[in-house]
């Protein structure tokens, strides 16, 4: 199989690229910077394609000899912040860019596309049980602009599938942790803050949590096993923030955090973080919508992915042990 991977240097993308090569597939990796990519991947046999998801047509022809498009790229760096410029970027990359790359992949003769959506587009069942692929989005999916962009992208993909021949399968990951989170994502920032003594305590909250490597393997398996038009939640298992941080202490050998921050206090801290972001232009470390999403304790059901794709999930302790070691070995810990 010859694969074209977008978002190749991200948490999910770089785990996917490594698995593809390990399993003897050829890889073309879309990157913004070839030098940055080479630092991440070393001497792995990858063909780098320099390009930007806001200018799909500029690199689209490079997909011409590929069998499968793995579309992991998304804009989320200011994950929860609300402003019009931010929404335009989300719309241009996550919605319009997704449809453009599917259209171009079809023109290039790609036979299948594996598109990464988000389990954040899934709400809870009316009885409070875990949501599945048919459960409508929760209210958080409109308050959280990233999730909102993914909901609208899903709708756009539905329309694309009705009008086009390209086979498209959607993977909906939970909150991902794992090695190679260089940016870092919000999960990686929590790990780093804990390791560097910047995490004061835990708070009431949690969500479905998954190893990025497990998501990557489910994507590869979806090439042969995934059905066109179907969604597959690859959400892992539910873990509370207290369990996540407790596991971090255990695998890192650092002391456990004893402070449990009250809801009002963590929301106040988020307010200050967002104010600081507006004044400085830097991304907010935490946000009100981010905290509220975790406090809602949204859970999703991955039974379909287990049944149809053979998805398997590592214990979070194994994931966090690998991630902690990766950060330490790569100079992220002071």
C-alpha cells in the first residue's frame, strides 16, 4: 500500500507514519517544513511533500500514485478560544480543506480515504450512558469551536459521499495521549506540566482517553475492514483527571498531587488564562470551555470499532509511561 498522510508530524500523524513504515507500507507525508519533519522522523524512508491545507491544489498531484489518503490534519492550536479570525481558520482548514482534499484525491485515483473526525462530535445517550456513532452532538460541540468545525465537516463529508465515488471512512478518536506529542497538544501539556512541577492539583472531570498509536492502528485496519460512509469511534476507556494524574505519578516516580481544586477555582483560573491570552496573543493554557467539557465527563462507546475493525486499547498506565519516557529522552523536562 502507498499512503498519503496529512498532519504527519502531529501526535496522531507521526504515530501513523511510523506504524505504516513498520508494517512495510510506502509513505508520502505532507509537511509544512521538511527540516522539522526530518528532526521528528530521522532517517525513516519517507517521501516528504511540502504543502499547506489552505492550498490543497498546490500539492494535490502528489497523491496521483497513492492508494489511500489518511487525512489527520486539523487546525486546533487555539482549541477552545472564541474569536472570528480563529473560526475562519477552523472553517478553511477543517471543513473546506477536508472537502478539497477528498475531491483532489478522487481526481488522482486514490481508492480510499480515512478521515479523522473527533469523538467530541458525539453526545451522551438520553439515559446518561455512553454515546455511539448514531448519537447527536452535545451542546459542547457548538460551544467548543474545534468540535463545531468537526460537526460541520462531518455534514460536508456526508454530502460528499452522496455525490462521489471515493470510499470514505471516518475515525473518531477520544482524547489522545502518546509518544511524539512535540507541539504539544492539550493532553501533552498536562503531562509536561506535571513533570515540570507546574500542575498544582487535580479537578473534577474526565473523558474517554486513548493512545494515539491505537487510533493509528485502527486507521490502518480501516483500509480493508472499514465500510464506506461509516463512522468508527476509537475512544478508548473513560479515565477521570484524578486517575490520569495518579497514573502519571506512578509511572514517573514523582509524588502524587494531593490538592483537589474546586470547580469554581479551576474556572476562575481558566478565566485568568483566557484574559492573559487576549492580552498577549499567546494560546490559553486552559479555558472555560475546556474545563466544562472535562467536567461533563462525556463518554463514548467504541464497541463498533472493536467489533468491525478489531480495535484494541492499551491501559493508560502503559501509554503514559511511554509518553513520560519520550519527553524525558527528548529534553522536554527541566
